[in-house]
C-alpha cells in the first residue's frame, strides 16, 4: 500500500461529524511548515555571505563576523522556548489552527526584516541590533510552529498512521531547507561572490517573506483537530503542563537532546564545518547539502511507516547508538573532497531518520490532549535552544580555540545521553492517542 493510500485510509471523525480530508490536513501543516523553515534556514546557508556586512571584523581574526553571525543564530533559538510556551498555550486554548496562522505571520515579518537590515558601515551598531530583533521574532515563530504543527499532524492521523504522519514534520522541514539551500545555490551560481555579499543574500529573504503569504493562504483551509469536548472544556493555564506533568517535560528534554545536536550538525552546520575545517569550496558545500537533504526527505516516510509496524523504540535506539559510536569517525572523514562530504552527510542522514521520522509522534504520545501543544513546545524548544541552536557556534568556537577535534565528541556524548533515555521509554505506537 502506498503512502497516499495509507494517509487517505480511516476517515472517521472523533466527533461523528463529516471528517476532514487527511490529505488536506497534511498539506496545510506541511506546506506552511516548509515555508517557515525556508525562512529559518536561509539565514544559516547565507551566513558566510552577509556576516562581514553586519558585523565588523576583529583585528587579525577573519572568523569574528562569522562567529558573531552564528551567535545571533543561537539567540534566535533562545526565543523558541518562549514561542513554544506561548504559541503552545494558544494552540491548547484557542485551537491548533489559530496558532498555525500566528506563527506563519511572525515568520514572514522576521524574514522581511532580515532582508531590509542595513549594513554596519551604513548604520553602525544598529545593523546587528536589527538582525537580533528579526531573529528573535523568527525564534518565537519557530518555537510555536513545532508545538502547533506537531500536535496538528499527529492528531490528524488515522489509527496506526501516527508514525507516517509524524514523518511529514521533517519532510516539510527538509523541503524548506531544500528550498533555502537551492535558492542560495542558485544565487551563488548566478552572481559573483561580491554581488552575493553586497545584495544577493537579501533576495532570498524577500522570497521568504512572499512565501509566508502563500503559507498563510494555504492554512486557511485547515480544519481544527481539537474535539468538541476539548473546545467546551475549561482552558488550561499557560504553565499547566509544566506544573502537572514535570516528569513528562523532563522526558521531552532527554528525548530531544541527542536528536537536536545531530540534526543541526548534519543538516545545517556541516557545510560550514567543511569550509572552516577542511577548506571546502562554498558553492560545492551548498550543492552537497542540497543533494543530501533531498535524500533525507525521501527517507522520512519510510522511517515513519516502519515505526508504525515495529514500534518507535527500535528506531530511536538505532539512531542514538549509531551516532554515539560513529559521530567522531564520520566527522573526521570530512575533507575537501566532494565525495567525502556527500558520503558523510548521507550516512548521517540514514542514522538521523531513526529520530526525525518519529519525533513528532513520540512527543505527542507523551502528553494528554488538554496540554499537548504547550507540553511539547516548551521543553522541546528549550532543549533545541541549548544544544541544537548553539551547534554552529560551538563548532566554530572549538575551531577558533584550536580544538576542532572536540566537537565530534560533543555530538557523540549528547547522543549517548539520549540513548539512555530511550531505554526507559515505553512502547507507545500501539496505544490510542487521546483526542
């Protein structure tokens, strides 16, 4: 049976009303999510081009602008827990659809602000301040997006299909990355490096602002997944999930730690890692990133369907143990060879699928429906901020400090921590999801 047939199957509604089309629900979440993540990742892919325009170079150290740019990337991540908490609360109190509308509007505004950020030469310290504000807005949006879209996707799935629907969280995220990477690669091919540094990078962010309007229009057709009983019940307090479910909140942190460091290292930082540590060509690194991300997107539904068949734990354990053992040798294999970077990135993508394809389902299965979005959003986003968002900065800092070889060990250690957490998890793939 094909993925489309799996998705279309089991159309019963929990309230007995005419059910929404599962394909339509999937499209509303996925397309909007892709637009969100295009805006977010365009920053990382284009950082090497605009860093010198926004930040002054330190005396005798050409890495200072890039390091500062990745520090702002990390700052954006620290707004994600706030977004996860606030937008998660909106999703639990006002509905998933309302939260998804707000997140796409915030992301489009942040992308437009990045595109219009002046240079340091023109405005001095105002330039990095504007960039920080833009990233804070985008961080708020992305934190809320994961909380709302994760809940919406998994609640839209039919019986025995939560793993498959969960996988589209990262299919759409990867589609956004591919679009960002492809746009950056196209601009780099059409423009000179000087043109890219002067104005070419702004084009990508203007495109992102326009795409956000498209995502907003598509999400207008989404149908609310909260049951009528939930909508009629008392609305949960903003901190109710943390107060009543502290163990589950800590569990989300442990589930996420290894996954987020591996994910952001392999999908976001690896091209820059190859440039900084192996002298890899900028344009070629974007090409490798695009090819490996396409491969990664194809793997996600396969991983999701496999988890529906054999369970979540085998995939989680395979992912975490694989990275704990192989992260160091894989990153040491990166050279200035095109084939070496492509091989390392694709090998990591195979392992990573054991986490990404089912992360949404695993997280949603931890919390009851009443506080599901906020319960997922805050601890997940906090963990991503601490370990995922800082990955490019930590990797570049290790290089600047003369200890580049320590970064792979850092990745390996966090994956080992998550492996120990996964050992304690119950198998939830066969349990009914509370609506």
